[in-house]
C-alpha cells in the first residue's frame, strides 16, 4: 500500500496513517480494543446468567442479519469470548 501511495503522490510523499483499525467494545465485559487485537485471540465464551444470555442471543440474531446484508462479522472479545460492537467515534468535541 505504501508503495502505491508513493507511486501516486511521488517519491517524497510520506503517509503515516495506514491501517486505521476500527475500535471495538465487548457487550459483556469492559474490554475495548482494535479489531486486529480481537481477531488475534480465540477464547471459549464464559457462561452467562440467563438474562445476559438472552441479550447475547439478540446480538447473534442482529449479526446474522447484518452478515446476510454483506457486513463483516466482528471478532469475539479476546477476554470473555462474547460479542463485540464497533465504537462510534464522535468528533464533534474535537478542538479546531
């Protein structure tokens, strides 16, 4: 990718913002991290109480629907093995 950018922009071009990784959060525990970090580790899901299992089942249903529409399946949490969701970064408060 860097070679392509240098070819398109010229030999003196620098670009350090390659591979911006989407941030994910776990739906059960407090883990937050990058997509690549979550995809690198596989753990068995921790047993949950019935109320939380219902919520996880709803997440599974929603993920299955999104996959059928062409979305990518987010990797499971690397700590507890349950569903992760993308973190929507809000930039409205950023200093100008």
